[in-house]
C-alpha cells in the first residue's frame, strides 16, 4: 500500500511540474517570440529584386528578366511588364521625368551592360529605347538619381576597359534624356560610386573609397575630411544630407557649408548602404537604414532588416538614436510589434526600402530582400505584418 501511495505521489508531482513548466513557458520571452512568427507567404516577385522607383505615380521594380508595375489606387497588384528586349535588369532609376533601366547583355552579367530609356511620349505605343552611348563603355555598373523634378540628374558609374581598373562617372541631364555625358573629374581608379544627393543645383556623390565629391556642371571636386568607408547617402531635407559608413553604421551630416560632422550616432552593426525616408505626417518622420551581421551572409540571419532614426523637419531629431522598429514612439510598425519585426523582415538582408509617395494613398513600405523577393508591411488577415508580396494575393 505504501508503495502504491509513493508511486501515485510521484505521478502527481510530475503532473504539477509539467503544468508549472507550461505556465512559466507561456511568459517566457523565447516562447513569446515564437508566438509572434507568421506563416511565410510565397512571393509574387521572387529572387533578388532591384531597387524600387516611382515614375508617373506608379512604382516599378524588376527581378531577373521581368519588370513589375504597381499603384494601390489604380492597380493594387504588381503586374508583369516584361523586359527591355528580353534582357536581365540590374537596376532602375527615375530621373527628369524619365524611367531608365540598367541591363546586362549576357546571362552571367560579366560582359557589356547598357542603359534603356522608357519612351512613352506616344502613350498608344510606349517602348524601351537603348541609349547608343552605352556601347562606348565596357561595363556600366550602377546608376543613381540626385535631385527632384527637372533639376534631377542621373549618375552612372562605369568601367572604361576590360584590362585595367579604370573607372569614370557619367551623367544624364534633364534637357538631353538620351545623351550620356562624362564628368571631367573624378576619373580615379577605384572611387566606386555608392549614391548621390543634392542641395539646390549642386550634386554630391558618395564613393566607397574616395569620400564625397561635389559636382557642379561637369566637374567633381573632393570635399575635405570625409569618411572613406561610406555605404550610403541621402537627403534628410532640402539643405541637409546624411552619410552612413559601413563599420558600426556611423552617421555624418552636412549642409550648404559642406562641413561634414560626425553626429555621435551609430547603429552598432554594419551598414549595407540601404537608406530611405519614411513619413506618416510632417511631425512623424524616420530614417530607415539597412543593417547586417558582422559576418555577412546572403541567407536569413538574426540581425538584419533595418533600424529607425527619428527625424524632424530639419534633420535628425535632438536626442534621437537608432532603435529597432516597434519600440520607439514613432515607428514604421504598430506599437509593441518589435518581436514580430524580428521574426519576419528582421531575419532578411534588405537591399532596398521604398515607401510609396502621396500619389499612393496607402503609403505602403516595400523592401527588396537579398534572395526572397519583394516584401511589404501591410495588414494580412487582420494581422499587420512584414511578409512577401504574395503570388496568391492578386489584389488587396
């Protein structure tokens, strides 16, 4: 009888232990994080998409050989527009009220690259037209836009020949959208272009190895005392420009004085150069900056996605610093949604971020991920979340 009572006591004790364990686990941060995970959606736009640009109130993005078009007001799904002459699209740009595509002429993206211009001056028969000047250069590697409206300029970074590491920066102006011009300077070795911004009619080019160049007319001159490991540049306002460096994501700013100042703000992680401005209203603005693990991988990780830095009308808000989405008083996601951010886009290396402008009433945020297609932050099944733009969700 004593043996039976002892056995019964052990079973009851184990039951109580398991019950308490489950009860405690429900309040455990790890358990809560798991509960915030959402089911991945199969992406409509797969692979490694390009940057996202706006052209005549529509958003455009490409992946591989396909260009997609979107506007939540008039066309609330990404429609397939094919490809310029069936070529692989590497990057897009919208400048001077024109749409451009940098394309590869071979499957391995190792040979000639060319620029296409989308000519829709005849709405009944819009078409892509190759810029014949493209063939003058061995390999145009990147394109960036600086400025707005008719004051915007498209900058191109190109390799001059196959045998040496000689590069040059080119540009296309508003008045001549089909003509590629050469900057008189810089033309120095490995000054790899990584972005462009502007103050008035003056353009500023960020390079990964040579700092920042000021461009007026067709001449670029270096600005003194600039960091050399820049990964990105962006306008915070009409007269304020921000730079971010790779290591620790250090932030610098400058204005018309061209006195570049370190802000004492940093992400604490590597910056991959992704920068975007998000705004809900004139008093709720954020800088979004892509981050990555110190040891970079193209696969999902645990410290990717982006960080948020609060802004005001003039630039960085006094006392602000980088924080993860869902934590601060102003955020791209709902209050308290940090765990869901970490379990979704927070695991994805993000190459580009873009918020639709006021021409699109929903002001949706999109992201081009490293290998898992185009994502967006929107409500899905009454649950606000970052997830892939789904191929099974033709309309929202």
